[in-house]
C-alpha cells in the first residue's frame, strides 16, 4: 500500500511524529535540542508491520526535518538502516 496521502503529524506534546493507519498509531519518537533533532525510536503496531509504514514515516520525517532546516541525529536502529539504504538523505546529519 502507498502511504503518500497518509499525513505525518508532528505531535509536539509527545515528541513524536505519528501516522494513523487503520485506527492504529505508528510513531517515531524524537528529542529536539536547539537545531538538532534526535530520532530515538520507531514503532509500528505488530498488526501493521511489513507494509512499509515505517519507511513512509521516516521519509516524511526527513522531509519535515529538511523543511525546518534541522540537523538530524539518527539514534534509532531502523532510521540508521533506512539512511544506509537511502544515502541521499545523509546530508541531514551534517556529516556529508
């Protein structure tokens, strides 16, 4: 399934990017310090895993980070793996 039309919500109160799919919450937890955003943990409900939801969330989070001119610090293993597979986003880390 394609999740391009599913919005990614920045829930600032919970410090997470969220997508709701089939009534369930998938999310990326983050911490924001100055102009750095630390992506800490990605989670997709077990019933929704394997559908590309995590990848869609990470891609949308990267777009948000780019638009906000933030420096990304990937701490979540899934985000690190995604970056390894999609090196075009590596400049967001400031290590390009």
